[in-house]
């Protein structure tokens, strides 16, 4: 099963992510790039990651791994770390 979910974010309206519930995996481009460090000065990148993290936690989907369209794969904990950078601003 593949579910397409819309994620409200500052990058682009109508942004979709693909969620595979049985695999607990999410495919996303542009909002988060697994395997790429985020510069604390990159406010756009942090805002995008925070929007994605908020969408995941708000919908209570079970995600273990994130697959990036421009990166690698990473545990959802990596996304949480970047999202937390928003709170530190």
C-alpha cells in the first residue's frame, strides 16, 4: 500500500509525500534531505523539516525511516533533530 499525503509547508503548496505503512517508510523530496547536515543558518531548510515533522506527529503515522529524493535514508529521529533546531531559534 502506498498512501499519498499532502504536507503543508513553506516550500511549495500541494506538496505530497509517499507513505508506505507496512514498511513504516516515507519518501520525501525538498522538505528534508537525509544524510545531508543542515546548517543552523539555513532557516528555510529548518522550517521545511519542521513542517514535515509536525505533519508526521500530527497525523500519528508510524514512520521508522525516511527516504529522500535528493539524499539517502535516515531514521525519523534525524528529522526530529533538524525540526528541533527551529525551537532553538
